[in-house]
């Protein structure tokens, strides 16, 4: 399997090199040169497999040539063996043909664990084989940071620096990051928003001179391994609901477009998906594109669903690449214009092609709270605010009641007590046993100005397990 850049000017790489590269050298994102495709019969034969075995079947083509089958099987068994639910990603029924796929039974109670528990183990495997040491710099709007730290903290050859927007994540999200100590773990609170943090990460990949010989690795969903791991649970859900003999629809709470792009890939790999709903909050750049072909920067508004408080969706470029016939030069031109003007639209026929599969909705905080309350009253199921947005968008955008609709349950509600309280549910939220003492644990975090050079100087000074790089 070879991987190419969405901007067409970077060299094609194998999986191992893509894992370590993250962002392509031309500023683009890596995608498979040719996507594997499975037959209906092949997908049907996977029904009833344990999650880690299904993951092997789905992901094996992406790592062929880089990781032997036996090693990859062991990595996957270890990855999903730490999840608290034996089904790994259980389905909960809300209505006659409406479901929530619970993706929050991993160590940090968010869907990011599916990819980042795997990413940490893949990095350990590859770096040990190569005898290399790397630096991770990641930006988080809430859940990626804790999942990345949890997934990578035991890696012998990794120093990890996670940037989050100061005072713009929930207390549980912050503490899940700042209470994990280690010489190779550093939490940086940036006095800005998530997009500022994400821009620092991108700028650091573009010019890595401050690392003095070490290389950067991405843990954000720009890293192909993140997307690859998320493809699996679309197959997992569909197989439980009669797929591939019947189509399934998905509603996906998304800010950075990575999770829903994985669903788009699952469909292109042969899984019958007849609709993907982009569910977002008032920071609605993706909804504005899907509904009106306007992908324009706007003011960022803090919300009760902070993981989607994102102004620019990094993974959207991967979809643009396909919409433009995989023409890297066209995408590079488009992204350069977007960087200069903050505005982007595509030709009508390309936009119409996207609309064949995608619908979208932006949901405000008031409706988010109403949905949490309504679902709890009707079913006893308590949703986190992101999942509630997904459920409401699914109900508003659904094309067919005959097709099962699955909303991705992206986080445990205990991570967002403010939203649950505002919903007036009145249910006591209890942290799982492994996090029961979270609010008593000491924290370690460094607050930095919204300044790229200051952040890079901190990384240079504190890398290599506390020794200057």
C-alpha cells in the first residue's frame, strides 16, 4: 500500500513512513493511492467476529508490506483489550430503527481511544524497529489530548506535547490530561482557541528546525492511522444491523471531519451506507458547505460541545481531493486561496456530488439541552452534548425511516456535566472506577501565550524526557 498527498507534490510513502510523517511535506494530507474494496460476500463473512478480529480484516490492506500479520493481530488484540465493554462498541436502541453506537468505553471515555490506543502501540512497534525517537505535538479541543497521552505515555521513544485552548475545555477533559505525569508528557494551555493550537501544530510541521534533528509525529486526525482505525466501527455497526444485506445511515458529531470521513471511506470500501449526516454546533463551517457550498471562516463561539468548537476542519481537504478527481494541483491551489481569503467554494457539480451522500445540520446549545432531556425522558439513556447534537441532526435530516440510523456516541456524558445540568436531567453523574479520584489528583500544566516561537522554545527545552533536545 502506497500513500499520496492531497496536494500532489510530496513523495509517495509506505504505511510506516506515513505513520511517522503525519502531514505531507507539501502541506497536504496523506491518503491511500488505491482504496481497498471488499465484496458483499466478504463483508457478510465477518458477522460475529470479535472487534479486534474485524479490525484486522478491515485494516490489514492499509499496513500490508509494513507490519507482518501476526504482529498486527497482536497489536490489535492488545489495543481493544483495554476497553471496558466486552463488545468494545455496543449499540443502544433509542427508537424503532434508531441507534447510538457507544464509542466511549475506552480508557478516556471518548471515541478518540479507538484510534489513539492503536496509534501509541503502532509508534512503539515502528520506533523500536527503527531505533528512533520522536516528538509528538498535538492540538486538542478536548478529547484528543487525553486519548493521545493515555495511548502514548508508555511509549519508550516518544516525547508528547499536547496543546489545548486555555479555559476552553471541560474540567474533566482538562484533568484527564493534566493529571497524568511522566518525564515525556507535557500539557500546554495556549491563550487562544483550538484553531490557534492547530495552526501552531501545522506551522511546526512545516519548519522543524527547532527540534534540532528529531522529527515530529502527528496525533491529530491529520495522521492517516487515526482515520484508518475509525473506519472499523462503521463496519462493526452495520454488521450488527443486517449489513451488508441492507443499507445503514450514520449521523456523526464532527468538527474536524475526520470521524465522518472514515464513514465515507467505509462506503467507498464496499459498505452499503446510504447517508452520512454532518452534525455540528453553532461553529458550523461544515454545515455551511454542505447546505450552501460556502466553506468560509467565521468567528469561533464557545459552546456546550467544546470538542466541535473548531473554525477550520483539517480533514475536509481529504474530501476535496476526491471531489476534484484526486487532482493534487487543483487542491493545492484551492487551499492556498482559502488560506489567503478565508473563503472556499467548489464548482456546482462537485458540490452536488458531495450532497448525494452528505446532509448536515448545525444545532445550538438550547436544542442540545432539549435533546438530552427528551432522550433521557423517553429512554433513560443519558447523552453527552456532542452525541445529542448527532441524535437531533439524525432525526431532522433522515432520508428514510426504513434504513437504520446510527448516531455515533462520541463521549461519556460524565465529561460534560455543565450540559447535563443545563438540560435539567437531575441525574447524578459518576466517574467510572478508574477515574473516581480524578478531582483529587494533582495537576501539571504550563500556560503559554498564543505565540508559535514560545511554544517551540518550550518543546526544544523540555524534550528528550526533560533534557533539552
